[in-house]
């Protein structure tokens, strides 16, 4: 029996799990829906358990020596919610002990560089930047969640794409290809505004990240409104890095579960 360790990356859109031997060989993998306590659909513990159990298929539970969950939105503001979800999933898989829970920023930085210190820009469903010293976050900017921040993220961009489409429809903003793109995405054939309202509010916040490609595609085709939104997203991501920069030259660029 080979000793293994478990790593779980939990984003707003996707949960991914790897089981790796202590010699570095991947022996199992699993994937499930998003497990963020702030923006994902359903119960986070269920998504974590789904990915974990899939990765552990064929692995003897007693061979697992340790586990780390990097969970979006698991900072101190979340209280024990993220830790409880991880512990529940861990126990449901028949594993002994308690896994360690860290933020998705820490996981992304560790995955991107062997260096203990440097900068991170994480962008996907959410977004945030951080400066690390000895693998500990010493400064961070954003990563505040879809309601308060995550500026430049897929959710941020997707939401503004929908708003631009509504503005083009009701006359508050300039005409844009985003109006037709949003209508096609939600398969709307009648009342555009009421259809958009119903479709967006029926889904979890992280779903808005799936609308980001509508904006980037329209921008690539030359739509002026979409171009301005993509430029604004890029500017906000750069601003987040500048806010934590202190002269470090190493920058890890990481993409989380969203589709940008």
C-alpha cells in the first residue's frame, strides 16, 4: 500500500481533487461543481465529497496521510463554514483525521512556483491579488466575493455584459452586439428584459462567469461596448497587482474555475 496525500481546489464554478503518492505520482482525480460558500449552487460539502470520492476510487482510505482544501471564500469572514464543509466531505469519504483548509490564493501560488515569496494574480470566477513571504500572505487586494469586489473576474465581466445588453435594449446605453448575444445565450424569443431578469435570478452568482465569454467574443469581433468592458476588467486586475506590489519581480498568473 502506497502512502498518498489529497489536494482539493474549490472554486465558485468547479471543484477539482487530486490524490498523489508521496513520490509524486497522481493516482486519482475527481471533479464536481463549485463549492464556494458565497456564490456556488447547492451545499458545498456535497460538491467537495463528490470530487473527493471520485478521486479516491480504488484508493485505500488508510493510505491517505494528509489533505489540503483550498477553498474560495474560506477566509476568516466565513467563520467555520468552509472548514466544516471540508471536514464533512473528508469524513464521508471514510478518511481519518482532519484536512487543512486554506484559501484558493494560497493553493494557486503554491501551484505556480517553487519560490516561497512573490506575487499572485488569480482570475477566473473570482479575482484577487496577493503578496507572499515564506508562503504566507502578507498583503492582499480584492478577492472580496462577487457582491463586494472580484473586479475583473469572469463574474464581474459577465454581470457587466448583461447590464450593457439591458442598457442597449432600453436606450440608456449604446447599441451593442451583447444584446443579441445574451438573448441567444438564454434562448429568449419574447420579452427580453423579463427573460433576462428571470434567467439571471434563477441561477447562482457564480453562473454569471459563464457570460464572460459573450463579452470577450464580442470584443474580439470589434464591438465597442464589449471592448471597453474587457479593457476595464484588465485595468482592474492590473490595479490589484499594483496594490500588493513591493518590488517583487516574480508574479504567478493563475486562472480559477471561471471561463474568461
